[in-house]
C-alpha cells in the first residue's frame, strides 16, 4: 500500500521549503570547510601502515637482505626477482633485486614474510612513469619514503 | 525604431547599440559559466576550477578554445542539414529577445532622443514572447534530426514543457500590463519609478514585485521552465535521457547550445528586472552616490545613464546568480509532477492573479 506522507500547509505551498533549501546551500557555500585537497601543493597524509612503493632497508650502508627467497616465494603476483650471491665474508646477499611494479598488487606479503626486516613498503604513492621499468636494487635502497 | 527614414548618425547609433548589446551578451556567457562552476563547487564544499588565471576566470576561455579546435563531427545517422541548423536556431532567438529590453532611460542629446535599447518596439512584450517561443524549434529540430530515441524524447518533453509554461508565463504578465497600461518595456520600466505609497517619508516605488507578488512568483517559475534550468531541466535529464536533445552534439555545436541556454537565462533575468524590479530604476546606495556626486546639465544626464545601466546590470546579475543558486539547491521534477504543476497549479493561479489585479485596480489599491 502506498502511504502518502501528510504535508502541512507550508509544505504544500513549497515556497517556505524552497527558501529553507536555498539557505542551506548558501550556508554551505560561505561557512562550510572545503574538502578539496589542492594536490601538488597539499598532500594527503597516510598512516605508516599505508602500502606504497617498496624499499630495502639498510644498516650501516649494507642492505639487510640475505637473499633468502622468502619474498619471491610468497609473492602472489610473482613480481620479485632475486639473484643471490656471496660476499667475501661468506655472507649471502642479493646480486640482483628487481620488483616489477606493473605486476605488484601491493598486498604487503613480502614485508610480512621477510625475516630480516629488509623489504618494506613506504608511504610513497606517486608511481606514474613514462617508461616501463622494473625497480632495481639501487633504486630500492635509495628510496625510503618518509621512513 | 520609430520612423524608417534615419540619417547616418541615427544608423551609427542603432548599429552601435546592437553591436554593444551583442558583445556584452556574448561576454556574459563565459562569466556565467565560471560563476556556475565555482558557485556549484562552493555549494558542494568543493573549490571548483581555480587554476587557469586568477580565481580560475580564464577557465571558460580555455574550455571554448578546446571546443573550437575539436573535430566538428556530424554522425552518419543524422539528418545533417537540420542537425547543423538546430544550434543556430536556438542561439539566434536568444540574442534577438534582448533587443527590446531597456537598460537605461532615454537621453536627449542635441534634439535627438537616444533610447537605451536596441529596438524600442511598441509591442515589446509580445515581441519577446513571439521570439522566445521560437527557441523551442531549435530543441525540437536537434532532437528529431539526431535520429536517436533519447534525443527525440528530450525534445518532445521540452516542447510540451515550454507550451505548458508559456501559457502561465503570458498570463502572469497580463497583471503587469493591466497596472501599467502598456506593453512597451521602456514605459513599464519608467512607470515603476513612480510612488506607490508613502511610509512616513519613505517612498515605496511601484515596483512590479511589490504590486504583483503572485504574478512575479508565477513568472519566475515559468522563466525557469522556459530556460530549461533545474528544477525544470527534463529535456536533458541525465539519469534517464543521457543528455536529451544535445546527446549527438559535440565540439562547438554543443557549445552553441550551452551559449543559448545562458543567453536565455540572461534575457529572462533582464525581462524579470524590467517587469518586476524597476528595470533601470536606481536603488538605494546608487541613488545616494548619484546625488552626492551632484552633476548638472549634460554631465548629469550622462552620469544618470551610467548609473541606470549599472543598477540594471546589478539587478540582472543578482537574478543570474539566483538561477545558479536554485539550480544547485532543488532536485529535478518528475515529469507528471511537472505537467501537474504547470496545468493544475500555475495556470489557475495566473488566471486568479488577473482577476485579483482587476479587482485591486477597481478599488484603486494599485
């Protein structure tokens, strides 16, 4: 059954309600805080848990990674490629560490899997590029986000 | 225009006025686009276009440059001749209607009366209604020649809407014609400066809105419907008709439709100001400044023209802002609501207004 709402006389004439509506819009226009973020000048602050571009953490200039291959194993997008090597001090290290960001789904599983706290996701979210490139070890060591 | 035999100077003045009015109208369009976009943005707690030029004022110019340089596409399934003709048919009446709207009182220069309207027709109001209803042909032609069911539906809606609301629009103006006994817009604007009643020393002028409040409300609503603006923009209702009659249009042809819409708004505002808000009659702060300046002789007359044009422009601008304001406040009518409102509310009210005005004139209230 269709229930028709009972309208008072002022509602039936409309004019009062239209005036109320006009007041609401002008009030919003003049007094309300504008939600727009003026992007290149202002940026949104994300929490530290935000999953942006990857980086490799280093201690004393040496990367934490020991090329244990846990992150390429867990990666659902299979975008991490590591070639392991050996340092003079018999320490295992990644000769090559590449992340194909085009395939990455930013799930953060690599970060969870890493026992050495080496691969991490920063809060940097500006990743548009004009070339198709994979992120190499040098870049990943350099870019630290805001960490 | 009066007599057809005019000397060279007369022709120069006439052409000058026509060109001036057209230039002002054309340049008001980008400004209105800017006001509409910034205004809507601010009402929705956004900022709107603010990058191109100071406060984003150059944005409409950038948009129009883009629209001019886009491909002038005519889809294969349209009737090309009428498809191209339609935007022009809606633009030209929009320009033509403004011709009879006076923006200042006539001035007497060396025995020559210069009236500040392009054509001082003695059938002013009738001319406006005649030309304004031509605008619907552009919309119908656009919808039909597009050969597209959404466009056709949009133009059908538009035509029935315009016919329904033109009736009550015309009838609501009859009250004004009865009070001022003239259809010449210059006369109507001039007689609105006369005193109606005195509240102590305060003179209340015979502004149409004061002596015809009901007529003004009906005219305002009908003007919104005539210009196809929200809440009456059913011809282009996006949610059900994609874009209505200008669905198949792109590039500059689409821009011409938008121009026609904004020009119709300007004309409707000018008409409402001339009929109901005293036309070029000055209002308080301007009269005060004008008296304070204290010119005499010819400078006084020219200053009067400047101040009257300014007050007319301010009033029109206020109405244009009201169009934008209402658009971003009220949602669209449903189609049956629109028709019910037009025929069952507006038409009886406008008829009642005529009888009421007649009675009030008989009892010498107005």
